[in-house]
C-alpha cells in the first residue's frame, strides 16, 4: 500500500483492537474472582468465554492480514487513518505524533503486549493467595477500617495497621476529602498530597465502588506499560533496540508496588514521559506529565529541580525553566487545598526519611542477615539490592564526570538516596524496594542516553531481583 508520506511508520488498527481486547480479558479475569455485581450485571468466571473468543478471532484476523501484508485498516505515522484509498483525519495519539512519527509503533505495541502477558500470569498467580479477591492486594488492617466502604467480601488483616495501599483505597473512595475517610489515616495530609493515583482509580472506576480494587491494580499496570512505551521510543530514537525497554517494565520495585497497590508505578510513568518530552523540547506536554507525576509522588520535585538547573545553566533556556516551574503549579494548588481541608501542611510528613549517610542501611543489613525467621529469598533480595545500589552509584559518578545533562544529574542524585534513608525506609523490601525505585528508573534512562552496553550488567541484576521477588512471594519456585 502506498504510504501517505515518506518515512511514515504504520500500525495496523487490528493490533490496537487486540491490545484493548487483551486488557479487557485481563480485567474480567481478575474481577471474576470475587463475582463482581454492578448495576445488576454480574462478572464471574464464565463471562470470560466470549471476550476470549473475540480475542481469538482478532488474533486470527491479524495473522491472516500479516500473511497478505495488506492491512485493510492502518494508522500511519503522519497522524492519519487510511482505509483502502481513503484518508481520514485522526485525533488520537496527537500528543506523541511529533515524537513517534519515525518510530515503528507496532514494535512498541509488541513490547507492551509481552509485558502485559507476563504480568497477567504473575498477577493471576499472586491473586490465588486471596482466592482471586483483589482486595487482598490492598493489605487493609483492622486498625484503620471504615465500615462505610467495607463489604462482606473485603479482605483485611486482623490486629494489624495494614499497609500504605489501604490509604490509596480510602482516597479513591474520597478523592476530594469530603466524606471523612481521612480520619482513618495515620497522617492524612501527607497521604492526600499523593492524590493522582486515587484520582485515576476513581475516574476509571466510573464512580462504582466495587470496581476500585481492580482498578488500583490495572492503573498501576497501565502506568508501567505507558512508561515502557516511552522508554522504547527513547531507545528507537537513539538507534538502539526498543526491546531493552523490558528492563524498565520488569524492575522489581514496580512489581512490589503493584502487589501492594502503591503509587510508584504511576509516578515513574508520568516522570519518564516528562523527561521524554523535555529531551524533545516539547515543553508543554513535559510540564503536564511532570505535574501529574508530582501529584502522584512529591519526591519527583527533585527531578524537576534537576530540569530547572539543566535549563538555566546548561541549556540557558528560559522556556525550559518556565515549563519546569509550571509543573509545580498544580501541586501548590493541591497542597493549599489539602491544608485548607485538614489544617496541616502535607509536605511536613516525610521529613524523617532522610538521615545520616549509610547508618541505617548497615544496621538493617546486619539485623536481617542474622534473623532466623527471615526468608532466604528476602535476604538474597537485600544482598542483591545493596549490591546494585553500590554499582548504580559508581555508574552515576562515572556518568556525571563524562557528561552533564538532565539524565546524568538526576541519576547521580537519586543514586545517593539509598545511603541517606533512615529506619522509616530500611525496614522491609516492601518499603525500600519501591521507595528507592527512581534510582533504578534513571539507571535505565542513563543507559538509553549513553548507549553504553556496560549498563546491561546492573540492569541484568535488576532483572534477577524481579525473579527473586517472584520466589519470595511464592509466585514461582526454584
């Protein structure tokens, strides 16, 4: 078929339909475990049959079209849809049109499909622990248990304070602090400053409370897929294989966050998108994505500070400084709103996370290795984690000596964090494994920017950590 413009890449629309169908299958499959009832319509295991049949038909159609190599409907890289000889103006993907016009979106789609398939199996195996009940991911504790949103099917831990995922669950039910659920939180102002994850979950749940547990999982998986797609685009732009993006997708910190309904995957996905657009000098989408990242996790402000330094000193770009500062505006507005509602400054809650360098990491290391009740896989995870932190720090020092840019500076700054964290973070893998995730993300981005294959060593270690977490949670066995 004749292309609309030279060099335009093409993505068969059938691939998009397959992706949507698989995501829908995953949703029905996961929610089927607790027989969800919505407006009189039940979702249970037998409802998976028809979606699977539809997916099978789409896959068969895709195979037939691929054999003929003449897709009847395709999306071209110049931002238009083509049906036979007709051309229709397209409205989707415009924000990445300028960035991805020379990139084969079908390759990116295949990478995301591989990620979704593997994660789908992992989540299914993990959900077996709770009989398919996705409220088990939340880790609700009976010390913080609001009766108004708890049903007979909701799982919770007895004599427990629960874990951080329960606060995102509460905020998804009360995204604007109007229903009083903040009274069931340990530090409500601090929790509510990380609101974007709850907003997305509440939005995709369409106001249906029964959908929230499933959406907490799916929003995180979607955020990892988004970040993976942007990393793949970066790799292709650098002339490297986009399949290296799977190193990002399978960072162990993401898996830990997904299994506990934590917000890190969403924050990192938005942050990666912001850096993607910053590198292309598309500053308005950069500011928008960074603003969303900051509203998800306020620590992303450190990355914004790096962009301000890069724009002001290295690139001498006033527009870059202004766009970076612009990303802080929604956060300031939301901080003000939370303060007015709760009469407490949200930013004061995380002040105890940073302390004297290396003190806590050494004591925790000694404590865990001699603890008889700790799982061997948990000990192995700690040893590998500390090793990769040291290696990443060395790589970051090497990179910032070689070249100074926004990636190398952010990589160096976040690689220092593991050695500055206090007992609030160095307490268990659920904590330090996902709190220190930005260092791993910038390790990936530094690999992309430098094109140095030596980075495959620490990235390979991170991949091993993903497998260790699977063994630790008994999702796989050695």
